[in-house]
């Protein structure tokens, strides 16, 4: 089993329940862990046999640009697009963090994790 982790991906996006969040935006940090059968890629040394993490990054970036009210919705869309495009994917985890959320106090981030 191979594990690819895309760590510390930063995006500026417009997710949130408050109208202001969808206008002003915020910084989001995304972490994705993808488990897949890497046996073929290990033997062939050919990118076509591997789970292409550059493609995965582009898909994640695209999903972050679609406005959502909830982090759950963002994470689920990321899982959906990864499973749709990578049939070799066995298990994936997505963590989406909103930095400095507007909650009336000093909070570094709020995070949501989904796995499938």
C-alpha cells in the first residue's frame, strides 16, 4: 500500500456561513492523505502507474474556489473528486482548516476532517 500526503496546501477562499466571510474571504489550509495500491508504480517507475499528486492538487485547488457555507461540504467535494478520478484510491482523509475564524475571540484555526 502506498500513501501520498499533500500537506500544508494554502488557499485563499470564500467559505463560511456569514455573508462577510463569503465577501472578504479567508486563508484555508488543506491536508490530504491518499492510500492506494502502489505495487505497479513501484515496479515500473512510470508516472502513469502512480497516483498523480499534481493532478490531485489541481482538483483540490479547483474545489476550494467553489463557495460553501460549511467545511464539511468542501471536504466532501474533495473526497468525491479524488475518488471519481483515481479508481486505484483505497482510502482518503481530507482535513480543511479555516485560519483565524470570526468567532469573537483569538482562535488560530478551526478544522474539519472527513475520511472515506
